[in-house]
C-alpha cells in the first residue's frame, strides 16, 4: 500500500514537470506575435509623403549642373526677371472732361455770387476769390452782426439768402468759418471769442439750410482769433480779421484760396485755453 502511494506521487510529480513547457511556449508565441505586429506597422509607408519626397529629389537632381573638370564649382545665381516699369496711365478723356465741367460750374458760381454781392464788394466789405479747389467768400463781420453779437441783421439776411440760392443749385461741400480779432470778450452768452466765432458760423449755416441748401453739405467752424489775415495792432486790421468766410470746395486740386495776410504765430496751447481765461477781460469794444 505504501509503495503504491509513493509511485502515484512520483507519477504526479513527473506529470507536472512535463506540462510546464506549455507556459514557456505560450509566452514565446505571444512575444513572436507582438514582434510581427511591430514589424508590420513599421513596414507601412505613407504613400502621399513618399511621393512628395520622391518628386523633390527628382527635381533637385535634374537641376544639378555638371561641371567640367577644372571649372570652379559655383552655382549660378537664379534668373530674376527685371522689374517691369509701371505703365504710364494718362488721365482718361472722361476725367479730363469732368474736370472741365466742374471748373466751369465753379466759375459760373463765383460769377453769380459776385453778382448778388456786388454792392457789398464795391464797398470793400466782401471779397470773392477762386482757386483750384474752390471759392472763398470773405464777408466782414460788421456787415452781418452787431458788435459782440451773433444775430444776423436784416440786410445781412437778405444778402445771405441770395447767396444761398446760388449755393443750392450745386452739390459742392461748404464750410462756414467764424473769425474774430484778438481783443478778449467775456459775456454771459459768450465766455470767449471761441464761442462767439462758432455761434456766428452756425447762424449762417442755419440760414443756408432754411434757404434750401442741403444740411449734409454744410460745416460750421469757429476759429476765434487763431487765423488772422492781417495785423491786430490797429483798429483797421482788427476790423478786417472780424469776418465770416464761406468756402465752397470743388475737390479738384489746391485748397480753397484765402485772402493774403500774415498768419498769427501763437502758442499751440491757445487752441485749448483761449486768451483771457485766467482773468476777466473788459466788455468788447465797439466795432467787434
């Protein structure tokens, strides 16, 4: 009995030893399968990238220059086409004709304005000049407003309505500028010359709109004493600087003309802090 049991144990041990090779064999098959999977993945090639690389190499080798023995190995510079000169484009006949028509319209408008303001021009109160970019109508402020005020007088309303009838027949941009002399002003309605000049320009613009001129064409600007056309050292010069200027722009060339005169060389800060703001100046003198 004891011998049979010993033989059975030995048979069981021998059987277990013979089955261990299956574990090693399974591990080997697994590793072999993984190896072939990796090799297969490395063998696949991106056909698109391969074609791009192949074409680039072919073009590079086709452009290689074979040098004769003894010649210096210098790559020739790439051929660069010379720059083409810009073609000269003369103004079309239509543009030339348009400019001629516009110039004629501006000339006719200037003649019409001179006609309606003829009495004031004879008295030297109005100056009309023409330039490549438009017409400048300079009107002395004494003709339009009372001293230190921005209410149009009755004769001024009549004259400006006649000018508005001429302006309404065209479509040129119009800028109305208000100008004063350098004498300070401080009243309850106009704290400085800036307010006075701006309100005077706006008053003329409002009259033009009421007389039929389209508002989109109009601009009002107040310059106070910053753009004199003559010296402010005497009453005659100050009277000339107190004015309203009407600029009719044709947009054809040079800026609209201005009457000749010296431009006042003031500090730029005066455009922000008007003269006389630090202390209260006296009331405006007669004739402003």
